[in-house]
C-alpha cells in the first residue's frame, strides 16, 4: 500500500513539474524539473538504499534559485514538487521497513512434516 502511495506521489510531482508550462517558464527549466523528478523516481525504485532518491532534489534546488527572480508561481510549483518527492521517498522507505523479511533463519524447512 505504501509503495503505491509513493508511486502516486512521484506521478503528482511529475505532473506539477509539467504544470510549469502553463505559467510561461523557460523550457530548459521545465526539463530540468522533469529530469530531476525522473531521476528521483528511478533511483528510489531501483536502488537497494531508497534514501539515495533524495539526490534528485538537488536539481530542483537549482531550479528554485533560477526561478526566484522570474516567477512566483514557478517557485511555488518547485517547492510543491520537492515536497512531493521527499514524501514519496519517505513512503518508499517506510514500505521497505514495514515489509517483513522472508528469509528463513536456520533449518526451518527441514523440520516441517
């Protein structure tokens, strides 16, 4: 359940980064946001250590510094996207913590009848 919510947050973050197109933001900055979201989603879902996905938020911090003087709506969308990414990574970590390990300890299979 938590893994599904994490992926939904990744989708919402991608949607909010693409929503920047409506507010006359430069295409290069929009693609930086989209790539940052994609990198975060890929790193979080494929790496064994889920917290490495937060590295993608670095691209959004660059975007935030570029948009600070250009557009207030772009800045708000960038902050919203970063919050959704961090929430998605935290949910992915919680999903891994709450899933019990299926590894057997010792010779449990040998004692079954």
